C-alpha cells in the first residue's frame, strides 16, 4: 500500500474564524474515503484548500510525494487532483462532448501554432482525445447526448457529466463534492454503483463529501468527520457510527436532566 | 504529406479567391455592367472596407466572444498596426528605393516590403496586446473595459504629439529621433505608399477567418470558451486561464495590427489619429455582439452588413445614423444573443429548419 495523498496538519482561518484547524488525512492508492460533517463544518473549504483555491496558512499537502503548497488550481489539477463542484459548474453553453474535451486538454502537447497549421501532432492528439472522450461519455451513459448543449441536460445527467469531465483530466485522485445532492433514492443507488465502477475502471482514488449517510456508510472504507473545522473522528463506517463525539455533533448533547 | 496539404490548402484557396476578387473588381474608371447593377470602383472600395471590417470583427471575437473578456481597445491595436507599417513602408521605401511612391504591379520589391511591414505591424501590435492583456488577469468586466479604453485613448493622445512626416528631401538633414517620431502628429500620416488592394485585404481576411475557425474547433479553442463559461471550473479542469487570456489578447491584437496596416495602405494616408478612437472600437464591439459572441460566421455577416448598411442608407443623408441605430436596437430586442449566439450559422437550429435539413449532427474531429 503506497501513500498517495498525505495531508499534514493543514490550517486555514478567515479572520477570526477557524475554517480548518490541524487537518490530517492519509489516502492510499485505490482508497475510497468519505468526508462528512454538519453544515459549515469546513468540508468544502477542505476541498478548496486541496485544489489550490485557498492557500493553507500552515501544514503540508503532498501528492505522490510532490508538494502541492503554493501551486495554483490548474497546476494542482494537472498534478493529478481533479474535483467536481457542489453547485454544478459546467460550461453551460458548450456541448457535452466539448465539456469533456476542455478537461482533456491537460494531455495536449501541441501548441496553438500546431492547431492553426493542422500539424500531425494536432491531428493525432485531437483524434485520440475525441475517441477517449466518447468512451468516457459511454461509461457515464451520456454518449447519445454528446452534441447536446450541457445546460439543457437533466440534473442527474449534469452531475454525471461533472464526474466525467473531472475524470478526463486523468486524475490520480478524484474529489467529489456532494455528488448525490438533490438526487432521489433510486438515482443515489445508481450513483453509488457508478462511483464504485469508476474506481475500478479508471484506477482512481476517491475522496467524497456527502450528506447522505446511507451512501457514505455503504461505499466508503474510511470516513473523516469534521465539525467547526476540527477533525472529531476518523475511522471505518462502523467506528464512526458508534463514536459519541460524532453523535454529539450531529444530534447534540444529551440533556442534563437526562444525564442525572 | 497529406497532412501537410490538409494544413495548407485552405490558405492557398484563400489567396486564390482574393486574387480572383482583385482581378474581377473594377478600379479607376472601369465598370462592370450587370444590367440592373452598375459595378464601379466605389464597390471595390466598399469591398475593401468590408474585408478590413471582417479582420477586425473576427479577431475581436477571440477576446470578447470566445474568452469573454471585454475589450474596448481594438481600434488602438489597429492604430499601432497602421502606424508601425506606415512608418516601415514610408521610410523603408525612401531608404531602399529613393522615394515613397508605391510601385506598380502586384508582386514587386515594394510589395515585399509591404508584406514585411504587415508582419511587423502584427507583431508589434501583439506585443502591445500582451501588455494590455496582463491587467485582464486581475480585472474583469467593466473594469477591464475601462483599462482597454484608456489604452486606446492614451495611444491616440501620444500619436497626436508626434513630429511631422519627413519626405525624401527632409530626411537627409533629419536626426534619428526626428525620423523615429515622424508620424505626422494630429495631421495624420500622409504619403503612405498605396500598396493595399483587394488581393492583400481579402487574403488576410480569409486567412484570419480560417485561423480563428480552426482555433475555435480545436481543444485549445475550447479552453478559451471554457474561461468565458466558467472561469473557476476552467481553472479546476487544468486550464491555465492566465495563459489563455493573455494569448487571446495577443492573437486578437496581431490581426488587428495587420488590419490597421492594410487600412493605412488603402487610402495612402492615415487621416488623423482621431480616426481610430474609441468610437471605432465600439463599432467593432457592435459587430461582435450583433453577430453573436463566439460565432465567427456571425461576426463575418455582421461586419459585412454593418459596413454596407451606412453606405446603402446614404440617400437618407443625416437620418441614416438614426436608422442605423434603430435597426441595431430592434435587432438586440429580437435576438439578444446576436444573430447566431455562440454557434456557427450551419449549427443553428432555426437555420437548419429553414433548409429542412435533418437535425442529425455531423461533428468530425
């Protein structure tokens, strides 16, 4: 088991508000881990720090031994860390296929001059990436919508397209920010299967933020629980379910009168 | 070899079309009688103006359309190109050929100098495009528009302060500084050799369209579009947005510079730096918005229409600008996304319906 992502005591505060304090996370290759916590716990902030939107004020992040601190978003993505967004951020006016192609740009070697002159490199790479994008869309059952404007897709398909687009950057780690938000139980079930099959097919390591406990408990191998920026528990789903601190964060303390 | 041909044959066709146009269209007192329509050299002039408008609108589309930045300084880049090339051909002709008159014929030593000056105009302009593009990394929307507007106005003010143009006799006792700043000041650069004609204008215009279209269809071009659609997502998908924004400005400025160079060599003089003020920038922005932000065919059609329209409304004399403005307003109410939106005209649904083609997609990589 090789360590892929090593997050070492990351801290971030906005003014007086500690959004994340002393956050640690270790991910091995092929892991599927969950990140949960009540609203405002700092889960999305954690993703934003990982992907370079915010620079951490303390601590180190290493991907495959490479230090991620100080890199900007696009460099981190190219280093192998791709994400989806909680509120869908597709390229609305572009087609489904184009959305994926933009992400596959990370594999391009030819320059814009090559494009303008239709160089061999341009033709070869464009052809390969188009084919690859179509296979990716087939996996996500979007191939028949490839030329549809992505804004017009139904909600569930948009969510799937976001994951497909993130995978097109060929990440080592995929960060999913509430992929099941707004889905019905049936769709959630399909999503769980999809996430598991994505891990098999694309050999990615997945970190996922989710509010749906059913989903998290059923597919994640390890779970980290955040509350007010502090890690309150880390462990297997069984351990997390019995952890008194977690129960307290979600349900509150038992009333004192009951305690007596 | 096949790939090489595939890469270059559209450019060859572009040059061929331009050559045919140059041969067919009348110059001077010539006329073509089509029965209902008498084509005279006025048509040739308008065709040239259309070509330059296409170059400007299509190149501005890269910044304002694809990348979604708002530039109001396109006429400024045009001015840089016009003055750079005018300086090169005017003083170059005196230096190499003894006088600043244009040579007869299409392919002469003079034309070689002219083509070199076009390239130089493009490159100098692209350099300025790069410099103006740098603020776009920090500013967006209206703020960027103000910066680019300011750039154009500063440039115009500076050009107004330059020295008079020197002819072949003055140049002998002139210092280097005087030659370097001899751009004509408020009177404009006069005595530019008239090398520009339909061949050069339309070669460049069609090549510009081909380059912009190829860019748009490619993955690189889609990276530009992704910035306009959602910058945060583009960045998260590994698109180096800063790189692409500056590149967009530099590419657009390159073509604007070449367009300005062609413009300067058409009339034989730049009437005044005030000719390339923000009003002209806004004209180009109107073309891009009217045609559809991101649609190349839209920009081309808008450039053609908005060049012909004021000419054809000439009969209404003073009222023509009012009619022109009303037409624009009506258009923006009826089609706020421009004629074609982000797509090309053959991709638009209502056009497809018009030609009763099946809506099956034929998208080749």
